[in-house]
């Protein structure tokens, strides 16, 4: 069991009158993580991998220890984890690093975030890729045979989200990875919405790439990661080259380093990566199972109570058991931004409104190009916050919709 | 929710007039401003209603300084403009949240498309695709304005309508 009251004390943002229900966009950051970053600035503020003096050595040690912590958190080896800014940068690295040939097929789903959509549209323009989009039903469920039909021998990569950032539905990543590998394709997973909420093991998933953002898992902004399976790194080129990535440089040649360093050009986000390491420790110390159980309890309450709200259209799976703590909906007769503004003004409730960076899904699958409201829960949310949210939403729907 | 609207819902709403007020809304308003003790009301005096349930929410100060809070492109369409302003006083300044009730029940009928929530302290107007919201503490916001000039023109128009209605 998880002690929410004790956890809430760790988050300085959570003051009286603030109800934060937008962790899907970005989570809050707890004091232990902030303190680790302040410690860096106060005690050993130096560059990594450069200086021989003590502060620089310590900075390198702490940075590498953070890499190890974060790698362990997703079941990866330390040399398989590249420290980047966020999932978007990680996915861009894949789209530009895999050596595609004209006519190579890349398979996505309709539920992808723009980060895992636009990069492939651009890659199609650049390399002449054959892009295939697998559709789900309106609730977000896929038919595995649609993946079987889309993934053929010419498929070079399947890139799919682990959890949809709009519908909250979990995608059948393991099954799709198996199908893809049978056809000799690589598998990339956008784990931005899964890593913060459930125990992830990249080995168990069977993926070749796994991208995630630190700012959604109690870490600071500007730190995230990409897992690239060790033996694959030879064949995947870096997004940027420069300082830190090379083994040797001459007038007419350069040789890249091996391991994650070849992908980390320039001075990395040192404080932020150390903060992300602390966030991984923070979440582990609470226990990922406890966090998912808590979120599931909040999800059940939300799905039990939301039907009380008059004129509410809720998207995604109807059963609480089939979804993560993400709830997209519209109130009949009201634009999503107006609902969000009313929630904020009336009860200090913060939710996201608009298209959630998933326009293909909003337009094609849900038919709501104008957007939806999205509330989401995390480890620091309480049942009484869910109740306040539903009560306020009901009042909004009854009075100003 | 601990609002004046909820307090009103706990009033007898019989509009009997025995307390000397023409309606329960007036009685509530006078009770909230300290001008009428509850035992003037026959229903409360006889115990038919429990006045212990009534809590009057304290008026909150305007959270931001008067002036323009921000002028930004609309989140849904960057060609359009969103503006938020804070006024020197909110609708609660004189008479508490009550004024949202009078806006809703009495004056609002002269403003087409007006929706008012006295319980939440929010008024909403839609005008030719633009969405205007007024919040009880004196914040006003327009979305989907055609430009900066349009935004301020529409805001001042709505301000005149709403504040003329309630003050």
C-alpha cells in the first residue's frame, strides 16, 4: 500500500487549492529529486568526462551512476541507455539513425503521439519509406491480424506507443514485437506513458528501441532516455556528432566512440540526468506495483463516477481494468478549453485540453478535431481529488454547458 | 462545494415574505451581508429547516493585479488570439456571489448565449465563434478573438454587459 499523504509532502507544488490532474503532459517533481540537482550545483558543478580535478571526477561518477540507475529502472544494461532530452529526441534519433532504404516499410498505429508520427512522415519524404498505419476500434483496441497484415518481409521497423496518451489504452506491444521479429523487422516502443506508471522491462517486452521522458516520471524537464539494444548500436548512427562522441579525430577523418557516448554530443544535461536518476530511485523506493495499484484504485473511482456527469462523452475503454489513469472526454455543448478554464477557476483543477499532440487519432478515430479534455492521475493524487473533480465537472455540465 | 448557490438550496425557497423580504434570494443576500439574522425566517425558527447546514463562503481577493495578464495565440488555432485581463474588482466585490444569481435569473436574459453558474462563479458568452468567460474574482478571458484589437473590443463589450447587469 502506498501512503499518499506522506508522498504528497514530497511535492512542493502541491499546495492548498491546487489539484494537479495533468501528469500525462508532465508530472510534478518531488523534493528528493530537486535536492539532488541543487547538490550538483552547490557541491560539484563541473563538466563530465573532461576534467581531471576532483569536482569533475565526481560529476562524471554521479552522471554515470544516474545512467546505471535509469537503465536498471527499465531493465536495460548501462551501455544500452542513452541520455537525451526526452522521448521526442529519442524517437528522432531512431528515425534518422537507422539506415533506411527506399521502399522500406515502417508500421505505426493511429494512436501515436505526433512525436512518433511526424518523424515518420518526414522520413517518408526523405527516404521514400512505405508508411503503414494500423487502425484500432473507437475504444482503442487493436486486432492483431491487422498488424499481421501490415508487417511484411519488407518491414524495416515497427514503431508503436506502449500506452496511448489520449485513450489510456495499453497497446499489445509484446505480441506486436513477436510478429515484427518473425518478419525480421526492428521494434521501437514509445514508452513515454508507460515507464512512469508500471514496471517496464525492455527485455521482457522484446523491443529493440525504447524511448521515454524523464519529466513524466517525477524527473526534471530536459532529461530522458533511449534504450538501444547493445548489438544494434553498430548499425544506428547518432543524431548529432561533436564533442564527447569521438574516439579520435584527424584532419580528414573521425572515429566515433562505442556505447552510449557516441549518441551524446556536447555537454549533456548533467544536473537533469542526475535528477532523473534520483527520480528512478524515488519511484523504486515507493514501488512500481504500489504506484500502479494506487492509480488503478483512482481509475476505478473515476470510471464509476464519471457517468454521473450529464452529457459526458468519454473516450477509450469503458472498463477501468483496461486503461491507465488517463481520461479523455468532452462535455456536450462546450469546447474543451472552456471546460479546462472552468475547472481551473472553480476548484483549482489543472487538466489538459485540445488535441493532445495526437491529431490523427482525434480526427480519424474519434472525429473530434476540435479536441477533448484530458484528466490524468499519478501517485500523488487522492480519491477525494477525483471526487472533487467529478463534482465540479457535474456542476459545470449542469450550469454552463 | 461550499457556495452561495448551495446555501441557497438549503433555504426554504418558499418566498413567503414573513421575514420581511420579498424573496428567499433577498433574504439570503441580507443574511450574507449580516443584515438579517436567520431566526427571522419562520421555517428556520420552527425547525422545519436546519440553518446549521448553511456556511457562507468568504469572498476571495482578486488573485492578480488589475491589467492584462497575457496576450497569446490560441492553443487551438495560432492565427487567433487569447487574452486574459484582471479587473479591479470582481463580481463579488459588493454583494458576494449573489450577483451571479441575479445575473443568471434576472438580467442575463438580455444577453444572448449567456450561461451563468452562480455555484462556480463563472459566466460564459459565445459571440460569433469567440468564447468569453468571466470569473467571479474579476478575471475575464477571451478565446478565438480575430486579433488583439478584436479581443479588447469584445472584452469591453462583455464587461459592459455583465457589470451593468450585476452592479
